[in-house]
């Protein structure tokens, strides 16, 4: 226990959560000799594969992981969402998350939280003692609260994110160098504030793992050019996890988790082009740019990743599908999605989840009608340019997966079993003895 706790006379249990965005459990579990610090947590506590959410996209996953509820309650379904009753779209930010975050519950109990680099938390909350917003933040100057945090991080050359454009280069050396610099500064910042020892909940996320996976994961899985560099990067992450664990006081339980899994990418599938070529979607202009450019006779459109919306009469501004035909049209679209084959004859979609089976809550009015979960190798794209091929390749060679999500809990009484992202927030609250109503959350404590 640290000096600060002795001074304030507080012996309540504490938690340090470290996120490793997009890290698949199989990578760590099948290479324990390469990643001994992850293995040590598994040996002393518990570890296992858990499920992500529908859809498995970071912009939706992190709000659900940090609240314990599904997108129907958080109001965030992906990187792009649609305004109710319009064809206007927006990028959800922290203020768009409608459910209480785990650190909000901790602060309400008079406890302190330090929150660093969690995606979809911009702008930083002023009621949290320290917060540095993560992915989607415009820059450190506006992302750090209070000002002394920003000043310290600037001295570390801390950056919110790696530069993903470097990953588009054929030679990945500069991208890999940038990834190392980003994760180095993140570790130094995490270690510094962990050792400040005036928090009850420390919640920090390494997002660089997701970036490295997007551009190098196939090199790892299929013995590509950058496999060694991929392994070396992850050995550094493993070392940093071990060093952070060693720096924690004895009264702190460490949790390490990802928000989704990862797998190799063979083809990007541009579903609005597929919808157009198959008579589901058309545009009212020869040079479309956005959702509002769809024509009045469009029956369906798509957002990433694999979200499909029926152009429903009375819900969409220019809806063409009458409400009485909704079920029939949706069933037809679902059937066609499941029948779609890729260039080698492989089935593109593993399963299609209907709206009512995935989303419930006060904010399900903008929920997609269907969500397609792809088979391995296919990344489901969107876009409204009208000039894409259905099947294409790009600079990325890794993609998100619903399964193979990682969870490590450094506590002997934790049991992971058949868990998912929703279980993480109630587990943190349970570990910290913070009361909550079981009915409020979609998940359950793993203790």
C-alpha cells in the first residue's frame, strides 16, 4: 500500500485495468515462452478467450466494455452512426456515450480514477482526477486534463495514436519504428501515473497493438516478411505488462483485456457496391459522396463493419420499404448475405445477427437492422463513392474478429468461463466493492 493511502486511511481494494486493443488470446496463449508476463498472470490468476460484441469495432467495443451494456444503451454502434430521422451521419465521441462509465461509478463513490488513452472518450471528463482521451482525439493539447498532465506528457513525446498512414507504405520499417515510439511513451506515462499512487481505479489502453495487427498480422500468421518484427513488438508489450504489474501495490488487482480479436485479412468486401450491383441500393447522383446521396428507391444501405439498414418508410426520410414488408425484405437480405461467396468460392459471412437479438435499450432507434459477422479473411467495408469493386485488397492484412478476445485477471477467485466484454465492468466494480444493481448491466461479475 502506498504512502497516499496510508495518509488518507483508505484500505479499499483497487484495480488497474490495462487494455491491449485487438490482441487475440490465441497469440498469447500459444506462445507462452515468448510472452512470459502474460503467462504469469494466467498462472497466478486466470485467463481465457472471451467474446467481443456485435459489431466488433473499437468505437462500439470500448463504450460497451467500459459501461457493461450493449450499444442499445450506450448509443454507439460504430465509427459512423446516423442521426435519428435523417440521412446525416456523425462520428461518435465521448459525449455521445449515453451510459455510465465504470470510472463514473467509481468517482460517484468518492473514489479516484485515472483514465488514459481509452478510445471514444474525447473530450476528457472534468470530474475524473486525470484523463487523457484516446482514439478520435484531435491532439494532446485538448485531450489531457488537467493541464499538468498535458505538460508532463508533452515532455515524453506522448502521442494519442500511431500514424496509421505509415502502414500504407510497402516498406513497413517507418511504421514499425513509429509503433515502438508510441508504445514506449505510453508505457512511461502509465508507469508514472501508476506510481503516483493516488488512484483507486487506473484505466489505461495500449491501442498500438491494434494498429500493428492491422498491418502485420498476416505476416505473423502466415510467416510473412515482418513476422520477426511483429513478435519483437509483442515481446516489448509483454515486458511492459510485466513491469507495470511489478509496480502495482499489493492491494491492487490487475486486469488485462482486449476489445476484440484479430485474424488475417484476404479481401475487403465493399458492401454498398454489392448492394448496388444486386438492386438493393442506387444513387440520385453520378458522383455520390455520402448516405444522403442514395436514391428514393433504395431498399438497404450499409455502414462498417457489416451493419445493414433497411430504408424503412416512416423511419428514414425517404424510406421505400413499407413497414408491413419489413420482415420479408430483411429476411431476403439476410439470406442473400449468407449466400455470398468470395473470389475463391469461400462463404463471406459466417452469420447474420438480427437487430432485436443484439441491441436493446433507450438508444436502439438508430440500431442496424442486421449485422453480418464475417468468416475469417473478409473485412466488411462500406462507403458511398459508388466506384469500388466488391472484392478488393488494400494496405491492411489483418482484421477484427468477434471471437478470440483476450482477458487476464490477476486474482485467484476469478473464473472466466463463457464470458464477454459486458462482464468486465461488473467484475471491476465487484473487485472494488462498488455497489451496483445487477439489472443495470448486461454483464455479470466473474468473481
